[in-house]
C-alpha cells in the first residue's frame, strides 16, 4: 500500500506531533470502519487520537483511500 501526505498535511502533522504510527492506525480504522465517516467517493473523515489521549477531543483527518492500494492524507484539524 502506498501512503502519502500532502505538503500542507505534512507540516500540520509535524506541528501537532501526529506520528506516522497514529496515521497508520487511522488507515487501519478506515479498513475496519471504526470511528470513520464516509464522505463519499473514497474520501473519509477519521478520528485520530493524540499521543496518550483518547479520540473524543483529539484530531480529525481527511484522507483519500482506495482499498489495499493507496491512502493520501490531505487535511487535518483539531476537534475543538
């Protein structure tokens, strides 16, 4: 599977300490449909937890996902 980040998302993730490990977990959540909103046509909004915290007050990430082929993280934001 190819995993990519846009330039903007890379900077945002670095600034907010979102590790590649957490992003890998987000991809697994899309595969298992856990804490995921399907925005249609391969776009998903995924709840991503902060390091050492739960998902409820953490980040949301938007990604383009094609099953077992490619995942591109395009946008991230804080819930609050």
